[in-house]
């Protein structure tokens, strides 16, 4: 096996400035003409598309390295500028140099004696706080030294230097030409330059004024050929064309002895083009534009921002071997499985290396070819050549195949895949699943894992990635598998648990008085894969609790609480559910205490397996019993309706009484509040109480067997408030913690009297959703609805940005082998992670459960 | 029991030991103590973080993810009589940004006995609140002829504050700089000490005079005594921790401000770190979310590691990163590249993003370990 592994790694990246010498040295061509192509469409020698700068046309060969398109990475060229120009990005640095060095001798404006004093201190500051602090300090020192405007060395008088943005420097209102600037910077000694924070090995001050200009390779500015056969050049090429053209004109004019004004104008124009070549979004400069008026995208725009090179191409990358489609639920899949559509399986491949032992196995795939499942799409020869498998070459390939080859076979059951839903806000947004190839066209998974992905099935799409190396597969399986992620690293409790129908089903099953015939129990249990029925009590009729207990391990003990008022204590003894109802507190995510205990005692694989079975048990119960929701669930007895209306009457009276009290000035204000505010608060209190009362009435009168109430009580979905809003009354609509006040002058809507302080005029909704809302009520509800919609729309980008900043600031913090938390430069942030070294995702809600350990023997 | 504990104490964090001791009670036998602690140590060892764990990212995720669930612009109305406080996401952003000016600066002033039981609570609260001259002035008039400012004092307001006119004059003599004060009949008369009798100057002086603090603590513009549990606490809008802590009736061990920078200045960086944790935790708890305190600690530690509070922004924490590429991948890449070119910086590729850029394994988690193998010379 003679593979060419690359043993080299990039160890470090060094940054520096290009010297004119360097620019010439690395250039493979001097560009002299702005022309691009000759009449035949062949690149002009000495033009911007010179073949020595790399090739972008198929068929041509690079004249520098001799390789073809895609092999040649391109080569730099250069032009000599007729007059020097300033590099825009270094303008602030140039300014500090000009201001703090002598205009005649270019020494730092500090007397020798003083300088030797300061030098070491400055160096120290530079090392500790960075060069910009050091530079600031130097400026202060110079300002403090008070040279009376004279150079301490040559006694030359100094003038005030100002800057006219973006690139013009003025001395005493007179312009300093870049030539002058460059000559001043040239005279700065290396030692002095160091005081400004420059590292002279990487950068000399005069390099900030350009005399030669590097031409980037054509490969980084390829032209595109339009359908009409016309060529369309890259923005950079356009900009470079401008620079070369103006430079050429400047040369000619200077040589021809043109008047100074014309030369100056051209020089300024050259400066403009060079400046916009580097950055075309400078506030003081009009951006260079296409003929269509659209601004050119030059170097800086290519690099910065979210769509720039760094964030878009370097930090974010695209991958092969991935797939995306709509998701749908399938409770019959295991929690750690993902159902992959068969068409996807035909395109996603897993490479397998041929050995003596698996050659027959792999030949089967090759034999099937790319169209039949399970087949193979590619084979890779030992020399690294990849070959697409087609019907025609199957026979030949079968002959050829021998150890050392790699077969890229179709995705199969049991393969490792990483499943992801965006936004990937936490690590459980990407988990590893085992593949299950299934018919139909959606990706499927067990709804119990919806919570970590924050997925629902209203059209959500998710991504699937297939790891391609043994190493990545091993890591994915050991570190990212669903069962390893049961406990949230955020708060140390389960993030995966029964949801919705699974909770309702188990709730019904374990309720007092739920019993079923033995045959039915056996049927139910075997339908979810329980085959050992020996521990099922040998009775004609078994209770639901006994059926539930069948899933629990025989030596499991647990004491907890449920939401139910009748059976609040949950007791499990020796694997038998003695009392208590299974609801969200025990089975759900977040709390899920029963699951948490099972996980602790029996390990993650067992927990995930059991959870899958519990889930199916709950659903199977509902399959057999039937479960739905109906409007009739919100029907109330006439008695309840009367009670509710009576309640409203008394609440309304109370509100009127408060208003009257306020109007007569007798309302005693709360400390720190005006009486108007106090009135508001009191009315709110009364109305909220009234709504809560209706909630109680609804809860009292609602049929406890109704499915809506079962869902609410078990915690599967909805709560009593939802029911009360449907059956009783919707309640007060609050905008920013207050009753609704906005709208017309002195009133909320034109159907109310001005200054009406009553409940209805300020957004109290008496009606229920079932009965329907009155127009005014509907409007108030819409107001609150819109407000919360806006809130969500504004919050998402804010929290997204906070998250980005946090993760960028903290991404390199890690725990070292000695248990300390350090950043990338080895600085210790914590001596022990979280002060006790406990990993939240291994803890129980962030701590060690001391009492459990003390009690267990 | 103490003997039995000895061998385990070194192996466990002290908080955990004391919790377990409490759980066991005094009566536990030595053998029981030993067996229990052996299990505790086992369990603790299993719960410890593994080397290479990317705790920073986990912390960022743990705070960033619930951010999407937090409400914006919630004001806190706990109880009937408390004031508005920025809560929710804006407050978290404010703290983590390291903003120097807060939307709602406030303090909780705890009191020493017997004041904490409600004695003179209103009086004390008022004595903390800043009162400016304009609050007690009934009328301020200009006497342009004499370049004098006359202030008529509202006696009722003054006595409410427990001050006399004489007292007021003596306070003003100290506080109103550059002015001489005189009490003529019912009027307070002010005159500029230096004899510039420019009308403009007098107008300016008048505006300045209005804002002179005559009583209380500067910066505290609203006070509210509240009963919290079994004691009275004064909540203030506006902060001045340094002055408040020096008041004799204030319990200086518990009184806090919500201004992180003020805490840093008065109490030091360790206190500021704790304040970051407390402030963020308060918001998260208030929103009914669940985030482990360890994540907040790590964020607070990154913010305070430099010895002063730095925000999680391009001017704060990110600026101090060693790697050019890591800085560039965050914001303003051009700026960092230009700087790097001047100083000839070397990026050693020790953190995560640089290696992502170069398609190399990142040095955290499973990428952290390096294999050292002896090269066999003979072969």
C-alpha cells in the first residue's frame, strides 16, 4: 500500500509587509499594457491576463510553471508606478510617523538622553499591552518633552501635520507629496521605527508608500465567458486595468514634460485607483463603479463581512457526502436511528477498503453497480485514481478488484451518520444516528429526539452527513451518539424523554383503575417487543401499572413525585410500579427523573433502549384505546356558565368600585406610585383574579376523562390555562405589563367613551375562544399578538449576535490534563473547572446527589 | 468521624465534603462514613471533566441557546411596588458587553439592625436620595442689576427633608463652588465670587446652581424601601456604591450595585467577577430558564482574566487573543491583518479557528493528544 500521506502540517503563519524588492522578486511578469487580449482572443504579453500569470482557459499552458488549468495556482506580476502612491490602509501609521519624526532628519522627536530613558519602558509596554498602546505612549512622551517645535537633533523647525482624508497629508496647509513622505520615511532608522511598534524584519516604514505595485495572479480574478461568447472580466481585473492605464498615461506625460497640473491630476487619479483597489468602501471616496453603476468589489470587500473570504470560505466550508430533506416522525425507529430514503442511500456512499477477507463481500456491491441497491458508485485504485462505476465497466472492475482498492459502496443499515438541524445552537443539534434505509422520501426519526434538535414536522428540513474515515466514524459513534447525549451539558438533566402521545398513553395506562385482559396485555407488550412475559402476573385481568412494570428492570427502586393530585407519590419497588402515575415529571425531558435514575443506574444504552420501548408502549396504548381531541371537551355545564358570568359581574363591580374610589380621590396610592398607577395595578389584580377563578371553575367542571384534560394533566401538551381560555374566558390582554392604553385620544378604540377606565375598554376579553371574540376584543388580541411577533423578530438576530460573540471569545478554552481551564496561549482562567471540576453533563442537575449516595448501600 | 474523613478530604472539593457530612449527621458510624465517602469519591471521579473538553464552547452554547427563548424588553414587576429594571436579553447583552453606562443603574441597600426591622425606614431612605436645590426651591429669580441669583425656598419641602434654612446655607457654602451665599430675609442670595458680572455667566451659574446636591448621595435619584423576607431593604435607582457603603446604617457586607464597573472600582476584580455571575444568573432565573452556574463562571472568568472587566466584543476579550487569524475571523479582519503586517506577527495556530481555516485538526478534545513515537534509527 503505497499511499502518499502528507505528513506535514502548517506550524505557523507569519505576517509581514511586501518590500518593493520582494514584489519584484516574486513577480513572474512585468505588466506594461492595460490591454487584455489580442484580436484572436489570445492573452497579450505584458497585459493583465498574461499567460505567465497563470491560466484560466482550458487548453493553455502556464508559461511560468508549465502546468495546465487547475494545476497552476497562478503567479504574481508587477508594475512600476510612475510616481509613488500611499497605501490606504497604512495612512494612520504614516501620520504618526510624520508627526513624531523630524521633517529634516527623520529622527524621533525625543532628545537622546530622554530616548534612552524611555526606550526600555516602551518596549515593556509594547510586550505587555500591545503596539498600539506603545505608540500612544510614545506620542504622549513626545508631547510632554516640549521641544519648542524644534528637532532636538538638527534643530529644524517642525510644523503641524494634518490629514485631509483619505490620503492627502498637509504640512502647514501645504501638501506633502508621497515622494516627500517616502523620503522622510526612508530616513527613519531601524531603532526609531521599532519605537513605533514596527518590526523591521517584517516591515520598513517606507514600504507603506508604494513604488511598485503587485499584480495578483489571474487565477484569483478569472474572467467568465458568457453564453454569447463575450468575455466578462472580474472586478479586480477592471480595477487593475484602470491602474495600469493611468500609470501608463502618467509615464508618458512626465516624459513628454507636460505641465505640472496635468501630472498632478493624473497622479491623484492613480492614487484614487490604487486606493479603491484596496478598499472600495471608504467613506470619503466615491466608490469606483461598473458601467452599470454597481460598485466594484475589490480586495477588502472580498475578505471582510459574512460573505467575505474569511467567514464564508475559510471558517465555513461546504461538504460532500451530505444530504438534506424534509423530516417526518417514526416512533417505530429506535431513538438512535435515522430513517434514510432509499434514493439518498443510492447516492451517499461509504468507502470501504478491500482486503483479502472482505473482497467477496465488497464484490457483491460492485456487481450490483450504481443503480441496484446495495451497490457501489465509485472505486478508488491504490494509486489514488477515482473511477466512476457504470454498467459497462462492472465486469472489468470485478476482475480488477484486489486488496488495496477502495470501494465506495451505498449507504446501508447500521452505517454511521451525523444528523443535524439548523440553527445548530448547541451540541445536541448535531448527533450521531445509525442509518436505517427506508422507502419514501423523507428523513425519519423518533419523535423523542425532537427536543434536542428543536424540530417539529410542519415542513422542517434536516441535514445528514456521512463520515468517511474510520477515525471520524469512531469519534462520532463514541462522542456524538444519541445515547451519549441524554444529559444536557447546560443543566445536567435529561434532554430526551417521552413527548406528547407517549406521555398521554403511559399516563392513561398507569392510572388507578386502568386494567385490561391478560390477552390484551400480552398483545400490547409483544407489539412493542417484550417477549419475556414470565413476570406478568398470572391473572385474568391485569392492571395498567403491572403492564408498565414489565418494562422496568427487576432491581430498580425509585421514589418520586407526579403532577397528579390523587397519586402524588410515585413508588417503584423492585421493578414494580406500586403507586403513582407516569406523567411528564417522570418520563418527560427536562425533569424526567425516572429516566435520569435509570440512566444513572443502568447506563446510557439501556436508558435509550428503555425509553424507546416506553415511548412505543404509550403510543400502543393509545392505538388500542383511541385518543383525539374535540370541541365537546370544552363544553361546560350550564351551572358552570352561570358561575362564570356571576364571577364577571362581581369583578366588573369591583373594578367600577375602584374607579369610583379613584375618581373621588380616595384611592390610597402605593408608595412610590401615583394614584392612577395604583388604580391600574389594582384593576389588573382584580381582573387576573377573575380569570384565574374561571380557570378553577373550568377545571372543576371539566370532564376529567376528556382527552383535552388528560393531555393537560399528564403534561403531554397544553395546560389548564389553554382549556380555560377555550371554555371560560380569554382574560386580560397585557401590553408591556400594563392594560392596553394606546389607540385613540383618551380611549383605546372609537367604540368606547373617552376616559373609560372599565375593564372592557382596556383589553379584558370576557369571551372564550369557543364562543368567539367580539370585534373590540379581537382587535386587542391582535395587538398583543403583533407585539409578541415583533418581539421574536427583533430578538432572534440580537441573541444570535450575542451567541456568535460568546463562542468566538471562548472557543479555545479547554480543560488541560492537569484539570485547569486555559485559553489558546496557555493562560489559566480557572484552576479547576467550575471550582469543583464537575462536568455538568455527567452530573445530576449540576451537582452530586449526596443523599442518594448516602442512602444507597 | 473526623479521623474517618481525613483520607477523603484531600480527594474531594470542600463544599462536597461538608454537604455529605451534613447529610450523614453526627451519629454516623466510622465504618458507614468510610463506605459512603468511598462511594462519593468514586462517583466524583466519574463526574469530573475530561481533559480536552471544550468547556468554552459548551459555556457559550449554554448561554447562547436559551437566548433565543428569552423575552426582549421585559420589565420586572415583582410585587406591586418595585421599580422598572432592565431584564431579559437586553440586560444579559449589557452585562456581557461590558457597557459602562447602564439603562437602569440600581442598588439594593441592606441595612444594619435595628433599621433593617423598619425603624426610621422612610427617613433613612430619603436621606440617601439625592436632593438638588431645584427640588426645594419655590422660585429662582435673577437679579440682573446686582448679578445676583435669588432663591425662594419652599419651607414645607425643606422640613420634610429635616433641614433648616441655616443648615441649607452651610451645606451650600460647601457645595456651591465659586458662589457666595447669604440669607436675606426669606431669600437665599448667591453671588459669583470672582467679579465677572457678565449676564451670560449669571445665567450659566443659575443652571449650575439648580443642580447642586444639597442632601443625600449624588447619583441616587430614586429610593424605595421594600420589605424583602423579614427585613427592609432600600432599592435605589442610580448608583453610588462607594458613598453608600460608607454610611453608618448600611450593611456593607450585602449591599450591592448592578453596575459591574462600579463594583470593580470599589471592591476589586474578584467582586466584579462575582457580580457578572450574579447579574446574568438573576436574569436567567427570572426568565424561568435553567443554566448551570459553571458556564456563567467561565464567562465571568474570561471577562475578568485580564485583571479588569472586558466585554465580549471586538474591543474587549477578542482583541487580546494571541492569534491574528482568530481575531480576523471575528470582526474587522482588515484591521487585524494590517496590524499584523506592521508588527510581523506570527500565528502559532494554537486555537481552533485558525486550524479550521487550514483544514487541520483542532487542538481541543480528541485533537489535543499528540503521539510521540521513537524513531527507529536502525531501519
